[in-house]
C-alpha cells in the first residue's frame, strides 16, 4: 500500500501498532454515534478490529492512518477503501476521526488521494459511501470529494444515504486520472 501526503496530513497504511489508538477512538460514544455493530459490543469490536488490522487487501484497497505532517505520531483517525458488504456496490470509502480532529477539514483533505488511488489501482467501476441519514458532517465530506447522492439503501439492516462516484465521472473531473 502506498503512503500519501497532503498539505497538512500524512496517510500511511494502518498497522497493528495502531490498535490502541483505534480502540480509543472507537470507545468515544460521539465518534461511533452513527456506527452500528460490532462497536457497541466490546468482545465483537475487539475481534473485528484485530481482524481488520491483520487483513491484507487487494491492490488499491485497505485502511490508511491519518496523522499531521508536523506531528506524524499523533493518530487522527483513518480513511478506508474496502470491499463493500452491501449488495450493488463494489467498494466503499469511509473515514473516521478522533473527536479532537473534527472540524478541521481533515477528512475532506485525507479522502481524495485514497479515492484517486483506488480508481488508479483497482479495476472497479464505482466507489460508494453509505452514510447514516443523520450524519450531516460525513455527507458534506462525501459531497466535497465529488460523490453524489444516489438514494437510500439498506446498510446492515438500517437505512443509509448512498453517495457514489463512478470511474468514468472521476476521469472526467480529474484530467490526471486519464493517464
């Protein structure tokens, strides 16, 4: 997996050493307010987190830890491209940040390079973000990075607002992606 830099951020593959920081982030009820199981069951959550940290992903997919360029040891959260578990979509993009990192534009800054490399490296037609209908902040991030609202889908038994970007739409808006 590649590493990326933005104006303010470093994005590197998430690794087992990030376990405690991820667990602390997911232990904040406000951070997981719009996230369902297994985060509300401690045993299931620990197993899920261990599995995701140990997993290997196809080229272009995975989890990237987000840190500040001037403080690379400070874990702000993560951005992911992951095979989608919801019917009708191939790959899902998502982000989760510590509450202290909210409101600084970090998710909006961190997601585009992950989105771009996903279309560059993985042979997928579409990337989606399925977002809880009350999670206004994540909906804004999705829109700012170029995803468009497509409708409501069933996400693990709950309604979610689906945002989507196709490979073709991405190539039309990003001339560098045509290479």
